[in-house]
């Protein structure tokens, strides 16, 4: 559910789910040659297409159903339902902000699972919490009740997504992590497309029915979530006094399959928010990596309000009803599967700094198109909304891939710590932006959301100007045991 379309990012994921590259343990500070990194996403794609059954598990279908609900139905229907009941725009921001806070419980789920070997129980509990929260939403009529349900839904969906990743990196052979997670996220991406199409069908007033359908879809997810799970006793022991192998992942090739393209970016996983990264934050100040991190933060902060309100804003300000906007979102999300691979190739060929700037400019143009009807008495507002929204969403694969590559290559310390800060910046900016959009909407209306996005992206462009990572890969200072990813 929730929003930085990104997601899922997420988003509202993020690191909700994300594609992880095959582990590289650099014993002598060695790095992956550029030509190897360039072809890694395509290699993963070929692996999965050549042996799809080998890299899939029955419980992946539970993750597909989770994608239908949290990446498709909920982000569209929940804001529409709350607005129809409360008639207060600020209510949407506060409830979605609390949902984002629930997503930040991801580290707790990961620690509980690994410390107490509760993978199976916690995986099931995540789906169960999501089912209960979605089912009770239509019966609630108060802000307090919605906020409690939103937090439970965020925590449950975050838990299911976190444990899903750990079921791969803690149990599957390390040489197969990348294609397994690629296949897992392709299930979730497929679910998102289906969910958005369903949301369009229920967005014409049948909000409660759509949410009850979402809850019903999580019932078979409870069944699938029990099939084919590994036994906890099979988990590999940790290395080097507790450092698990999945903490030293090479994450450069994040492009084989789409992350959850969420409003709330459900992709913020346990291994993405780590204490090591926060301890390294003072080291990043004054460096190119620190400048990029602030650019990434401002991007997420600027667009968080839009992805909180987009179904309402597009309908009320431009006449683009939620049925049509959901269709656009679904089509663009499907196209994003190919764009993730293309963006990786562009980053290798042109440089991730240039590709990152291109993604920012693309998104800036999208919001500029949304802003124009507020400034000039233009006709055909719906055209500006449709094109602008499409550009805003399609920019995410470009930004995700190039941003991830920049974070890994610019960091003056380990990739693990860098990715911790990278995803923490996205998650915290999303929460702050979602809450801040409420008072702005109450005071200035929908145009404030477009202004907020334009300012955030403009600052991000300025901060990210001429960021050029080393072409030979991440810095030599990245040691094999340094990352706490």
C-alpha cells in the first residue's frame, strides 16, 4: 500500500522487495569488472527464463497475492474510502504516514526470525495481520481506528516481505540468490499489475467491496504461505562471529526485475536499515556520497505527498478518474519490468550519474505538466494529468537502478552500510513527506502537492549534478566482511 511509487518501495519497500545481486565476497578488496557488472541483469534474466521452475517455490504465490493487495488494491482504494467517509484530506496523509511507520518495523521482523528461528511462524503472522487490518478498515469510521489498522497493515506487510527475502538468503544456495529473488519479485510485480486493474474496477464507489476482496485474497495467501517453506534447521550458520553472508551482498545489478513500485515503497527490508550505516553517517558528510544521499532524500520527500494523494488529486483536479489512473499505473508498472533491465545497461554504458539526472528530469517534467493547469487556464486537463502521471511513474525504474548504483559506487565505506543509509533516507523521507502533506493540503489544496514535488526534485537535481562514480566499480575500500547489509 502506500506511497512513493516507488515502491514499495518502497514504497509507500521499501524496499517492500528488491532484487539482490549474487553474493561477492571480496577477500582482497577485489571488485567486479565493469564488463561483468554490465551483463549481470541479463544473465539473471536468462537464468530465470531457462529454468523458471527451478527458481520458484509454491509460497511465491502468497507473495503474488500480497502484491495484488498492498501494491495494487490498497494504495488506490484506501485513500478514496477515507476521503468519502471523513471528507478531510488531511486524514489521508496521517493514516498513510502511520502506515509508513508500520513498514519501518521491518528490522524487528528480521531480527526475530534469525535469532529465534521463527521464519515460518512470522511469515504466516505477516499475512494474518494484513488480512485482519484490511478486513476491518471498512467498518472503522474514526481517525484513531484507521491509524491503528494502518500501522498493523504496514507492519504485517513489511513482515511478510522481510521474511520472504530471508527465506531465500538464509536457505537457498548463495549462487542462486539473485535469480530466486528476481523470480520472487516478478511474482509480486505481476500481482501489482493485477491489483491495479482490480482497483480501477472498484474505484467507482465500491471501495468497501474492493477492500473486502483484498482481505479475501489474503485467505489463500495463508495457505500458500505454508507450502514449500524450508525447515528452520536447514538455515546455514552465520560466519565471522555472527555476520551472515547476506550482509555482504554486492547490490550493483538491481535491475533484472522490478521492485515493488509502491506508493509506500514496501521494499525497506531488514538488511536495508542497519546500525552500521547510521554509525557511518558522519563519515558521509562533505563527500560526494553525502551529497547524493541528500539528493535522494529530497527526491523522496518531495514526491511523498503526491503518492499519498494521487488517486484523489488526479480525479478532483484533472478529471482523471481513479479507474483510468489505475489503468495507466498498471500499464506503466508492467513496462517497468523491461525498463529496469534497460536502465541497468544505460547506467553501465553512460554512467549512473547521467542516468540518475535523466530520471530526475523525467519526473520533473511529469510534475511540471501537472502544475501547468494550476497556473494557466488550459483546457484538456486530463491530457496533462495522464501524460504527467505516466512520466512520473515510468521514471522510477530509472531512478531506482541508477540511484542504487550511485550509492554503491560513491560510498567511502562498505556497500552494506551505504545501502543501509540509502534505503533509510528513502523510508524516512517518505514518512516525513506523508505527514507534512496533510497540513499543506488543508492550507493550500492540491496545488501544494505539485509545488512540493517540483521543489524537492529541483533540489535533488542540483545536489546530484556532476556526481561521477569511479568507472571501475565500487571503491577498493569495500571489504568482504565490512558490510552489514
